[in-house]
C-alpha cells in the first residue's frame, strides 16, 4: 500500500526536531489526525521525558507529559500521589456538566463501583460470550462484498463491537448504533464535525443534548430492571449493585459513557488497526497466514502498536519529583501510553510491527494499577475471534487508500478505512 506516508513521516521528523523542545505540545490532535505524532514523542523521550507544555486546545492549559515506559508505570501505579479525580482527559470538566465515573475516582469508591460491573468480563462470562461473538463475526464477514471497495470501520469494526456492547447492556438491538453515536460524541472535539458544526458553543450545546438523550434512554432501561429480578447485564448490575444503585443521573451517565467508550471505541479501533498494520507490514501478514498459531501474539502486538487510547490524565495530590522536575500539587499529568509503547529502552524494536515478538504482552495499552482496563480480556477475545474467522475465509484483505483518522489526542482511531477483499482466481 503506497499512501505517501514516507514523505509525511520525513517531514514530521524534520518539524519535530527543528522546533525548541519546550515548544512541543503532544496533545495537539492534528498530530494524531495526520499520524505524525511519533517523532515528537521520540524527541521527548530522549531530551525531555517529563515535559511541561501549554495547550490552548479546549482550554487545556498547562500540563506535564510523561513519555517513558517506566515513568508512566510509576505514575499509573501510585494513585495516592496521582489521582484520577476529576477526569481522565486533559480538558477540565465544566462545573455545570461533570460526569463522575469510576475510572475517574480514587479508592474506596472506585474499587466498589468497579467490582460491581467486573463479573460481566470475567472468565466464566467470556466463555459464554465467545460462541455468540463468533457467530456474529461470521455473519458480518459473510455479508461483505468481494471484489468491491467498502469501509472496514463501518462494516466490520463498528458492527462487531456494537453488537457485543448491546449484548453486555442487553440493549435494544434495533437501536444499537445509538451506542456508537454516543461513544463518538462523548470523546469528540468541535473540529471533528460529528455534530455538523465546528463552533465550540453550538457543538457543546448539541453534545450535551445527545448525552442527555443517552441517559434518558438508559434511565428507561434502568427503571425496567431495578424492579425486576437481577440479570447478568450491565444495567441490571448497576441498578442492583449496592455501590451503584443510588447514583444520581449524572453519575449514571458518567459510568455509562465510560462503559460505552471502553467497550466500543478501543476495540473497534484495534480491529481497524490490525488490518492497516498487516497491510503496512506484508511480511507479517504472510507470517500470520502461513502460521495462524501466531494469532494470539498478533492480538497483543496489535494492541501495543495501535494503542487505542493515547493517554490518561492524572492530578498530583502533592509536590513530587520526577525526572529532575518538580510536579506541583494540583498539576495535570498525561501518561502517554502511545509513547511508552515505543520506548526503545524497554521494548525491543518498538517501531516494528512484529507479531511474534518476545514478551509480546509487555505493553501499556491497558494501563496498570487499580485502573487497568477492566475489559481487556474481552477486547483481546473479539480481536482474536474476528481474525480466526477472517483467516478461514479470505486469503487477504487489501487496504486501498489512506485511512481517515479521528481528530483527537485521546482516542487514537479511525473514522474510515477503505478495503477490498480480492476475488479468488
């Protein structure tokens, strides 16, 4: 696939190394939309691994960037010094529209809320879900046009993950694409154009209206299930859980958004990323098709290579020394998982997509510590199943043009990926 990426990467490297290091703002969404983020983080790891930046994007203001693997681990596993309150993204929430969610809480409240929903992605329930996911993956793949270009993101990645998410919520099947819409709206910036306007005030008005629609829809489901015997779906778990049954409307919405984005955005972008990565590294595609036993390793390598959430934010609860810098109480800190997953000092050949790499599960994409992704095994399961079913059906899936990437420095993903499944000769 020739997408002109070599020239783009060369220009990005020149730009990244020609500016003063203190001027680098790694939270610029344009770096991710254009896929030019890598040399900026490379330079920060080498020259300024604990880096102070100021961003005017969404009024982020000043923040620290932690870019090396071991430093990220140190922050992620120290929730006493680095708090998740009030949010996991760099922009501060508006005072009149805060969305509490357990990933943006500290113990003990975080622990009991997380424990309420974690059984749904535990081993026994995943074993029940595996044949359901496999059947749906087969139906999706068998419906794809052969020999015609189509959008892999829409036809496969979104469809499979939205089906799975609808099952987890026991959500009305015919409305399942609402989950995709709410997930996108929750993480989008005005510049994304998703709501038909780039005006920040109008966008925020429409965004809030969409999220209120989300919580109103889910309140109806809550009210149905709170008065019924408990069932093994997320809404019933929240409605009957001791730590969650008394949530107010905004905390319910916050946890819904967490579960929707966590179950939708991340997995769908990794599924899309796997097709792109294999096309960009045809030797690895050959390796996979010649030896499908590499698939479990390929799943982990894709999750590292894609890093579907580029960072998580923390807030310092006291002054703290790191990398020769003093992080002050109250400062924002971005743990750049996307950079830690490319740290040359920890990960061998980090810029290579290497599907049978040693220690392949050594990556930061799921986070560490008390906030490690609760649905990580479900994400791996969906990616494994879709590729097992692909390999049964198609010798190749060919990317036919440049992907259109999400305008975000938080969600590292794809809006569109054109592909063709070649006709068999």
